[in-house]
C-alpha cells in the first residue's frame, strides 16, 4: 500500500473505493509487525482497530463518517485511553489501566479516528534519547544505531516508519520537536493552554503540552482544528476560539515578513556544520524571496536551560509523589513495614533519570534553598518571556536549530549525562515562555541523518506558524 503523506490523499482513495479503512488498518498492523525491532509500540490494539475500521467503512458507505475516518493514530504512553494500559514507560505503573480517556482522545474518537496502539517513550517523558524507558530503547529507522530523540521518540519513529498516520505525543522541553527533527518528520508544540492537558500524565504541569507529530503540516492542522479549544475538565486551557487551521494554510508570499534568529544559536562553533549549512541555506532562500531575516541578541540565552531544569524538576518532584505503591501500580515485595514499602517501591519502581530529577526537584524546593533556586528561577522565567515577547513585537517568527547535532549514537551520553541536558538548549525556550514551535525537515547530514528546522511564533499564532512551515516544506 502507498505511504500516504497526507490524510487528504487517504480520504480520496477511501471515497473512490481504492482502499478501505480495514485494509488501511491491516497495512499499518503489517508495518508494525515487520518493524517490531524498532520497539515503538508497547501495546497494539489490533482486534479493536479492525473492528472499528469495519464500522467506519459502513459509515463511509452511508456518508455518515466523521472528519477523521481513516486516520490511524498512535498515543504516547502518557495519554489516557479508557480501559487501556497506561504506564508512562515506567515500572511504577505496572498493571495500571486508565479509568477515563484524555479530552484529546475523546475528540479524536468522536470524529472516527482509529487508535492503533500505545507508544514507548522516555520514562515519565524525562529524557532526550528514548533510552530511559523501562521497556528498552526505541531505534531510529534511518539508522538503528542512532537514538530517535526523546521523550516522544517512538511517536516520531512511528511516523518515520509509516506505522501510523499521526502520533499524539507530549512536549515539556522539546519532546515532540527534537525527535521529529531526528526522524525527519513534522512535530508541533502548540501554545501552552491551546490543548487540554486533561488525561496527560504530568511531568511538569506549567510546561507540559500535548503535541502532534505527522508527515505533513496539513495533517497536523486538521488534528489541531479538531482537538483544540475549551475544556471543562482543564481549568488552565484557553477559551479562545479555534481558527480554521486547514482553511488558512496558504502562505501569501507577496506579503513580506520579518524573521529573526538568535545570533548565538546559529553562529556557534558547537553546532554541527551540516545543520548550520542547512539553516543558512533556508535563510538565504527567504531573503531571495524578499523576506527580512536578521540576527538578534538574546542576553538571557545562557540561563534558559538552568531555569528550565530547576522548575521542571521541582514540579516533577511534586507531581510524582503520588506514585507510592499504595493505591495502584507497582509495589515492592521486599518491604517489611509501611516506611520500607514507600522507600523500596519508589526506589525499585522509578528509573535512574526519574529518581535523579525527583531528588533535584526536592532539593530546590527544600526550605533552605527554595528562595535561592525555585523563586529566583520563576523570576528569571518571567524575564525570558518578556525578552522573547520583545522580539515578536518586531518579528513574525524565530528560526533556530532543534538540537546542536543530528541523532547521536546510543550511549553517547552515558558517561556525561550533562551533555543530554545540553542537547535541549535550543528547544526549551518555547516551553519556558509557553509559545508555539514546530520542527520541519530541513535536509540531511553527511551520514544521511535528518536535520530539522525549528520555527517559533508568538502566543496563539499556530495558524501563521503552520502556514509558514507548510510554505517552507513545499519550497525546500
């Protein structure tokens, strides 16, 4: 079967009778089976997906189908789907089954999307390589010796390897965009509060965003149009009207725009040369088209990453305190009393990276260090947001790399985990300030590994961001 780049092509073939929803599901199930070595799916809902496909085929015959009839979707293992397993790729949630569905899942199902399975990830979405899962590494389909990025690495590989048409992931510091970059696909992190977080397993609540990974901007625009908007179950979600994203994807090249890039992100010796070349070529193209592209200074660049890690670990320490072995999930069998049960359950149930971040977060929240770290980081976060807003008063978009390199080999950060944290240096700004950002394919390096370009926009400017991104992809 064809590797469909756009969902509109799928719908055309469904309407003409060239394919059916059932044959489409069978195709993806076959792909999942043939690519089992990639370790993408933790659960595959084969029988359920086939049964639903048959029902949707009947709807198509009667012309009563929803807007997503034929859309095959995978869910990152941090998103609730009623009566299906949820583990956040952690032992601590062994045996846990969701009691409800996330709002985003309910909205997808209401339009006849088919959920095909649950995707691997870094444990509790903490990591940049997908090496932190209790279920083993996910492999990059372009080179199995390379990481797929993280934490939504499996979600990106699922699109890269045509295991589904759309993946729903989460992005706390680049966890949708960086793996999309490493796998050569499109990944969008919307404005914080644009999508409901109800049903998303929390890592850092003031940073977490549900994001979308797909093969085309067109498909992501359709998903956003359906799932965005007000939700009574999430008090932090925006009540702003949702634009008709799919109707406004055409970029008007006659209307010249201004684009910024932070000087230190591109004019940097640590940036892989091929990435620098690819981005400079994109800048040159935009200038040739009559758009203004200028370097800007961002004096707070060096404090974005420390601010991010202080605040996210603090929030993780608080959010993950609920996993104690009492009500659900894993419970240590080696405990002799209640205190030991708590300690051993958390020591045995959480992986190394999660424990490190919980301990760091507990430290910065402690009475002796709260003001020195947490309070100060919150003040700096506000300054970073103000400086970023100043850029958007003059410019429409900010261009940058997603990461300093293309996908590294497995084990690259094992001896120096600080390097893994530094790999997030370009992606965390969008989460610190809460603005939307997208990764789009931008060529390949000398070893044929994908390069991604990150584009950030002002609050709730997803419509313009997707239009501009679609234009760049189609003119690459």
